[in-house]
C-alpha cells in the first residue's frame, strides 16, 4: 500500500511544531538546574542521591526513549498513534511538577521526582518520531535546526526563571514551568491536527485542548493562592 508523503511545511508550521521541544526543554533544564536547590529542603537526602536524582533524565531516557518511540510507531487508536502519548505524558508531567511545588513529605517526593523524567519522555519520544509523519525528507534538516534553536530557547528560559525567581518563590517557578510545558504541547497538538485535517466534529481534539489549557490555568492560579492563604494577615498589614 502506498503512503502519501507529507506536504511541505511553512516556516510558521515548523515553528509551531518546534514549540513542543521548547516546553520539554524548559522542564529538563529546570530540573537539572533546580534539583540540587530543591533537595536542600530535604537534609535527609544524602549527597550522592542528590547527584543521582539530578541526572535522572539521562538514566530514564536511555531506557524509555527506544521503547516508547517503537511503541508509538505500532500504536493504533481512534485518536492516532502519537496523541495518546502526548496527552498522557504531558498531563502526568504537569501533575508531578505541581505536586513537587508543594514540597511534599520525603518519601512521596522521592518517588515522584524519580519518575518525573519518565513521564516527560513518554510525550517527547513520540514527538520526535512525529517528524517522519509531518516533515518531508528534504525539509528535515531545516526543521531539525529549528528544533535545536527552540531547544536552546527552552533552556535559556528555564535558567533565567530559576535564577531570578527561585529565591523569592520556588512554587511560582514550578507553576511557570508546568504551564509552559502544557501550552507548548497544546500548540504542537494544534498544528498536528491542522496538518492532518482535523474535522470540525473531532470531539477529542476540541475537548482535550481546551481542557489542557484550563488545567494549566488552574495550576497557575492554585499554588499562588495557596501560598497567599498561609500569610498572616497581621504581617501583611504591617508591611502595608
């Protein structure tokens, strides 16, 4: 059976597709940068474990990437091959980041922090595999270069946010990173739908994308509000 080759992508389409890797690398760079600072709140964690947890992305990627990539190639669902991995991986990563933002007890924190990169790999590896579905062979070099630029941009954003905001509010940094991840993959999901001719009656697409954005907005507002409720009103009035 012949396979229809993908149509050429415009620069705008390529940039929208690259948004996914931007969001993923915001998370990766943030975790690499902040893991040590985060674990300072847990003096029970030994130094060797801090280094291991900081590099958990590399350990998880070595095992997860080939398995999930091959699995997504063979997956057949009503919503496509890659979408279940995008949705599941991004939402699990989003939830784990918001959970970690609350500085939970030691054991639950260690469990979630240990598997956080696994969740993101579930979304990122099919994302890379999607290039073969979306991008014509002659354009892959250009799109790959654009992915590298967005990759670097995500690392810069995470580094700047961590440097300037961590001391004031670590919880806010977690919320920003989680929101960027969800919005960036929602944009990529939108362009994938446009390129594959999503119909006006595609209930899954037009329900999942708004739901994901609503969850991002909820997370962005919940933690700052929770932090505000812990402030003594008398202290706040004294500062006024």
